C-alpha cells in the first residue's frame, strides 16, 4: 500500500470535489468524498477507516486511516484543523492528535 500512496494522494488532490471540502470545518465532507474515491479504487487487503478525534469539548475533527496487515498505519488528512496543515503519511510521523482517533466508519476492501 505504501507504494500506492503517492498515486492515492495525487487522486485526492486532483479531485475537484474533494479539494472543495479541504477547508476547516468541512472535514466530514472531505472524509466522505475520500471514502467514496477509496471505495471505487478498492485497494485489495487494505482496511479503510474514517476516524475522528475530539480537539476540545464538542469540537471534533475527522480524517482517514488506511491499515494493511504487516504495514504502518497511514493517515490521510487533507482538511485543515486549527493551525495544523494537511498530513499524508505514516502514523508514527503524524501530529500527536491523530494517535488518539476513534473509528467512525470502517470499509473492508477484499475484492480481487
């Protein structure tokens, strides 16, 4: 999956509908549109998770997590929150806030 990540990121950044939602306050719409793209792509063996994290009481931020067996978890966050810019990469190098996210939506891609 890590090998496919640059292609996935290019598709996300090149999709006008997704880019339109890349603004603070629209993270759930950004996530919904990225989930649609990833479901169409159906990367075999990758679990796609929509996650959310509470930034402050009642203020949540949503993002995408990709998990593949024996690989690092990958975070896709193209919607700004507070002063943190977008982030596309492994969780170990991600801003600390992403390490406490809770699963909101789960998609299993097992098509061949």
